[in-house]
């Protein structure tokens, strides 16, 4: 793959045309237009059934609980080892 970089003159012309390299819309749309677009995009989403959502939420909570239990056990083991080393 070959990369072609713009010349110094081309870069100077680009900076004169636009104040930044991020494309900006020509007009500002309002808050209402933003929410209309958000609702339109949310209607396109393929939402999972309620039962599947509950099942997956349960899986996430169980995995979180297992991680918490593992970290508590690991913390107690490390605390016991440090206590045993420092007090003899």
C-alpha cells in the first residue's frame, strides 16, 4: 500500500479552507431534531425478547458475584500471608 502525503502548498490551502480537519455541518440543527433522529435510530434496533433479557441479566449478576467472591478470597489470602510474614 502506498501512502501519498499532500505537499506543503496543499496543506496550506487545506488549512485556509477549513479551520479544522473535522467536517462540520453547514447548519446547526436543534435539540428537537436530535431527539427525532435518536428515536428513529432506536426503532431500527432489534431488541431481544423480555425473557432473554432477564436471563442474560441473571448471567451478568452471577458472573459479577463470582468475581467479587474470588477477589474477597484472594484479598484474605494475601492479607493472611502479609500478616504471617510481618508478625512472624
